């Protein structure tokens, strides 16, 4: 009688494998990892040189990419036999299903991720040879390769953001090393033992998953962006390990009228117990007083720390519910269910939660990451036109500070996106890409001590305009759009930005119907509000400015007279 073979579990990993675009830092981070672990380090490109007597670049030029890939596959098989070892791979290794399978047999695969703009900025300064595959217009070619390869890089076991400012190279490397070693010590064995992992690695299909992931090094959570996500809520709660818990839904009057029945039906169908609380719509609800009402409601419902808060709404609900979740019982889990373009691209992602004071916006708050974000783009068709449009200011902001490719997409589709007639898949693609960009920055700098500051582009002036007008005249995205124009003018005056970029910014904002000026605003009140802003350091206002599309700098030395003249120009029109 023949014994039935028993299923075997994946052996514990004995290698750390680094994948990602050329120039992202695989060699630098790999050597640092190997030194920390006391392991050998190998670079598959160096192995190609040793075997063929030619660099990878020379082989591609002499024999063509297809011939080089055949050599590379032999090298990958050889590298995969070694253990323990840290392996840095060539940028295109991941495209081969055979390579992925070989590297996954004993390797913990880590995807190093940065924007093409960031990689292009680094490459010349690091003296790295430019591969033929990225020769020419470096940044554009990196964007093309990123588009072709990202779905395959996402097969990796661990996503590692490696964004950092020009002066943060060492800190960026050390953060990545610490993150990988932390995951190696705690999660690696479980991650490589996931069901059917090797089968997926060996498949020709690209990886499928959420649109983005935030990974702070302490907490990791998915961002799903697609039509119909609200109806998937029970399944999503199951996926993130929150099934079987009571949920406490916080929403506002407008959102509950539009979507409350849908969510109630979904919760009833999923037999999910809980309760709901509806706040008045608008910024005026984002206060300590309203937070106190929610605390008393939760106490009356005998909410427990293991229960879950659901935030269904726009930016106000996301911020307020997040603040309550961060502070009630010293912290409850929250799942963000954003219902506006603005919330999907801003408030729901990143864990910055707060309430306002009369003296300023978001002055009392905390960092409290959600357990997940579900962005159902199908709900956006119920938004009033003005609210729909204002949210795209944050998407446009992400494009200008991080992603020229997204900027091209916005310019090509501005009319349909602004009108709300865009194909749902295009809308999901745009919001998913924008969400990924914010997740990349948030994950690289969870506590806003470095590069995360660039997300405040347009906000120094924008927040001040909101406050000076009592949060009644301009919506947040509208104020940010005006603030972006102010920041653009300052950058041109300082001589760090070409005026054509500001013209491009104004054309795109105008095509979405967003304001470029704030006629009649009280200039003194705006400047005073800017001086009280939480971004002020040692009495100096800090501005995020563009040096070009995808290139930013934070400046604390903008002359006061230039600030004053800029605000006056926005007030005059």
C-alpha cells in the first residue's frame, strides 16, 4: 500500500532577495543588510560580469535584451543555490516567472519602491552607469519600466518604500535596512509560507492585490480602490482579521442620506452587529465638542477596544472618527470608507487625524493608522459637482510633486474626470495611483519628520485662507489649489522654478474648474493664520516649493515681503 504524500510547508527562508527598478538602491541596501547579518552579498549584475567578461549593459548592446535575459536566468539559478546570502537583482529579473520561482524557493523577496522621478534624481549623483534600457530620457524611460514591471514586483513578500529627500540618503538606507530586518525577524517565515505562494511566483500572471499598501514598519494595511468596494465590506473585514467584531459607524447627514442604506444592508447581510452615529455635515462638526459626543455615545454602547469604528464620509468624518478612534479607550481599530475624491486621496490615508480649534485647523490630533481603506469610486457619482471637483486638487498636487506620468494622464482626461463622466476603471486607476503615491510617502515617513512634509504643497497658504474665511467660503481642495498657485509664484520669484511649470499648473487647475485666486480675502488675516500654522518652525513659515515637476524642496527662508506680495496678488486676482 502506497503512503499518501503529506503536504510540506515552505522551508524557512535562507536568503534576502532585493528587487526593484535600476537605481532604486538595491546594491547599497543589500550591502548594508549583509554587513548587519554577517552574510555574503551578491549582485546578479556582478555575477554576469564575472561569467561573461562583460557588463550587463555591454551584453544588452552587443547581443540584445533577449540574449541577455537568457544569461541572466542562468545566473539567477546559480545565485538561488547559495545560502545564507543577500541577493541584489537586476531591474528586469522579476519579469521571468522562472526567475521569480527560483528566487522564492529559499528567498524572502523584498520590493524596493521609489518614484521614477526620485530614482532619476539619484542616479547622476551616485555615479551609477546608466543601463541601455533606461538610456535617453531617463525619467520617462523609468516611468515606462515602472508601468511594465510594477505588477510583477508586487509578487514580492515585502514592500519596502525607499523615498527620501536629497539630504536623507543615509537615513533612507538605514530605514529600509531596519524595516527588512524587522520583517525578517518577525514575519518572514509566515510570509513565505502563504498558501500557493510558489505557484503564484511561477505563474505568468501579474500579481493582483490592493491598489496600494501603507507600511509604517509597525503597521501594514491595504488600500482598495475599485467600484463596488462598499459591498465587499464583510469580505474585507475578514481579510484584515476583523471579522466577528462589533462595528460602530460614524457618518454625516449628507452621506447617510446617500449611502447609509447600502452600508446598513451590507452589514445586515453579513450579520455584523453594531450601531451608528450621524453628525451634522460640514467642517463645523470637526471639534472637541463633537468628539465628546461620540465618546459618550461609545460609552453608552459599551464599546470595547476590540471593536471597530467605521468612518463613512469625506474628510471631516475621516479626521473626526480617526481622532476618536485614536483616543477612546486609548485606541480602537478604524476602517476608513471615504466617500469623496478628497478623502480618498488625502484624509483617509496616512493616519493623521485631528479636530480644529478656533485658532486653527487640525491643531489637536494624533497619528493613528487605519486597519484598511476602502475607496468605492462608484459612490463619487452622488457627489455635488463642486465637492467632486475640489477633491482633484489633492490628486493634481500628488502629480506635480511626485509623478509626471500621472500629470500626463490628468491633462489628457481632465474634461471627463472633472465632469464625473470618466470611465469607472480610469477613475479607479487615477485614484489608485494617487493613493499609492501618498502611501509611498507616508510609509517612508510615518511621523512627518522628513519627506512627508512635501505633501503640504499648497497647504501653507491654503489652510490660512480656509481659516481667514471661517471655513465657509472655500472648500479645502479649492483653498489648496489657490495655495499651489501661491507656492508656484514664490518659487518663480526665488528663481528655482521655470514659469512654464506654473502655467501648466494653472492650466490644469483651471481645466478642472478649481480657483486660482481668492479675490477680496483679508491679506493680514491670512498671513497671521500662516504664522500660527503647525508647520511653522522657530517662528519661520515653511513652504513646500517646486523645482520642477516631480522635484520639491522645503524652504524656511522665504522673505516675508515676498510672502506678503504673493498673498496680495492672490487677493487682487
